[in-house]
């Protein structure tokens, strides 16, 4: 399940698209996250109760990807590939001001919560920290038979950007955040195309307003980023193909459903869209000054 600077229509370039990085003169944008490990009672490091090391490595992976870090899977030398200048930090304090490592473990067997389906409202019943101070990420204890079929889901930000209606926008009272099937959180040896931690990279893109490159499957109005070659169908696997306007699709883009092995690029205009959201959407903007980035007093 995979389930905005400014974006442009491919024909009506009414708005500037080139992002200004860094945002508002800030060298690096730091964003706090909390990982709610919803497990089934196993000891730490076994089964659904993921180890600290695996969680730390997952955060390292998304930072490699968003920063286009040389010498990692997140690096590319494509002329349209950029460094988003966004880094994610495990929260340093809880909402109550207690010291935290950004990992919140919840034994689902000790709680009886109503079944609301595979969505943020369901998992928020286990734990939910203020979304203007933290990105809530839940690792979900799904049956292993769902590995490679159910990967993750993210709510998107409500903005005035074109294509926003294609995101999963929370309604009033709904929880927001990111769900990741525990088998796809961090690196693993599972026999699946999604085993190198790119599910979270992809879902963080949605959280900051990015669309799939195919958008609504319309060659003229898909993801509203001119530097992602237009395509009107889903993109899977590792092999590129010819999309709209006789251009090869960018199979390596993080916002496709491509194999983790080949994903390595956010384009300049995708970065611009994320920076627009950080500048203009109240909840996302507040994350940049969250107390969770600081040690408690």
C-alpha cells in the first residue's frame, strides 16, 4: 500500500519551479520523528519488536536518501537529482518533556483497541504524539504472509498545491503519520523487492506532499514536477521504459514503486515541492522548531 516551493503544470508554467535550497536561509532542515514499535510481546530484537540497531539504521538510510549522500545507495549523479537538505532525527524528548531515544515500544497484546482497519486512526490508539512536534511512524505487526504486498502508508499535507487531492489527506479528528509493515522497516534479508529501507523514504515523500510520478495517470497532469519524466502508468521493478512524450521513465525515483535496489533520486522540483510544504503548511512548518529536536531541560 503506497497509498509543495512550487510545482508546475507541464504546459502552463504559471509558477516558478526551481527550488531555493536551503529553505529560508537554513543550512539543514531537521525534522523529529518518533518510531512507535507496535509489537506482539517478543523480546526486543525479535520478530515484530525490532531492535534499536535496525531502527537507527533505518533513520540513517532515509538521511542518506534525502541528502544524496555519496558512497551510499542514496547517491546519484543525475543532473536532475538534488540534495533535499532535510535530515530526520529521532526525538530527544517525549511530549511530557522526558528524555527519549525516539523509540516508543508498545505491546499490542496488553491493549484491547477497536479494529479500525489498516490506517493511522487504528494505530494511533496504541500511541500518538502531537503531529506538529513529531512525525509519528508506526511499525505495524502484520502477518508475514503480507510481506511484499502491504508495505506502508502515509498521510499527506493539505495545501494549495495541484494534485493534493491524490494524497491521503486526514479529515478533522483523524490521526496523521506513517505506517510501515515491520518487515519493511530498515534493512533485512527478506525475499522481496523492498528490503533496503526505501519504503520509509517513499512514504516520507508523500508526507511532504510528493505524488507518484504517474499522478492521476494523465500525461499532462501527473506529479506536477517537470523534471520527472511524464508517465501515465505505475512504475515497478528495475527496468526503465518509454513513457509520455517519448521519454524514458525515471525508474530510480523514490516516488515510484520500483525495487529498493535501484531507487536513488529526488529531483530538484520534487525537493522544491517538499520545501513549499515546509514553508507553507502549518503542521509541517512547526516540525522544524519542535522541542523534540532538543534535549529536555
